[in-house]
């Protein structure tokens, strides 16, 4: 990551270095700290341009950076003058300013990444707090035509995330082919609003993880394991470790958490 930032940084500095002209009197010298901040913003602008356009900014793209200099109260000529004077300085090199800008950007990136991970952790905790097992560690064994009625599960649903996981084994003695499982959402009138399919293999135990997201208006989730045809031979299938977990969306989880916490906040404030 550091290498990528440094390469982009050097490219951006090169744009200015190529534009730098001979020192002219009357222009302002930009202090090192301010120049570091300018370079940081230039690197970010440069990265944005590369990401959006897939191209490196050229000399004719200096206007992209002009607003950055305007913000700090300097002009392109001031920057050119400052860069040209670095060759006369012995105490600080231009590369020192570039390296400082990179280090500060990396530190800021690390801090933002940490904050993002904390927010993600809080979101995940809120979701877990209001998650619920609809079905847990259930198994279905079908070895006769009559047992195939067990292969359909219907679950009432609300808006949110339903994570469905299970293992299955279609035995080698089962001669029925092209088996699949369907996950079907329907509304209160029985109208199908969404269907997802998972094709099945035979002769080896397999794992399926499926996510279904009901929307407002959906009221029922129907799972049909191994939809055997009307004309079927003797089935031999085992579905095991069936788990269906409901998770609210992050916003809904936070709303639920607020409804629990707010009364306590009110009580605490009254006691103060």
C-alpha cells in the first residue's frame, strides 16, 4: 500500500516539478508544513483522477490542483518558485516533504480504517443482538415417494435478511436427475415475488448457503428441496444441519437498539 501511495505521490510531484520555471522575484515561498498539506491534497486529487479516468494527470491538468493552492492562499507561480528553490537548500530536500506527506496520509488512512472497522463491528453486534434462529439443526430423510412431502418448508417472513444453510446428500441409488432446490418468496395474496434456484449434485455430501432478502409486502418463504418430478423413481436423499437465521438490516437493528436504550438514558438523565 505504501509503495502505491509513494508512486502516485511522486507522479503528482513530477507534474509540478516539470511545470516549475526559473525562480522569479516577487513570488511567495510556501512553508514546508503548508507544502506538506498541499502535497497530501494533491496526492488525493491525483488518485481520484486516476481512479475515475484511468489516466495520469498531465501538465495541462494543473487547473485540477489550482483550487487546492487557492485554499491555502498560494498560486501556481508560488509553488513553482518554492520548488525551484529546493535545489538551493541543504537542510531539507523536496523528497523529505514528499515522504512526510506520505507518512501523514498513511497515518490518517490507518485511523480511518480503524474507525471504519469499529463502525462495522458495532453494526454487526447490533445485527447479532436482534438475529433469530427460525430453524436450527433440522434434518430431513427421504427414502420413499410418500416422504417427499417433507421436502417443503414454509416460513413466515418480514423485511430483512434470511441466511439459509444446510448440507445434503443425494445417494447413488437415487436415479432421479436434474434435481434442484427453489427458494420462493410470495406476498399475502400468494403471488410469487422472487424465486432463486440451487442445482443439486449427487453421490457426495454438499453444502449450500443461500441468502434471501424479503422486501415490504413479502410474507412467506417457501423452500422446496429437490423438487422431484411427478414421474419419479424411488428417492434417496438426506438434508441435514438445516439452519435458517433472520437478521434485520443494520438500520432496523439500530432502531431496535435505540428503543431499548432510550428509556435508560431518560431515567439516567432524570437522576442527575
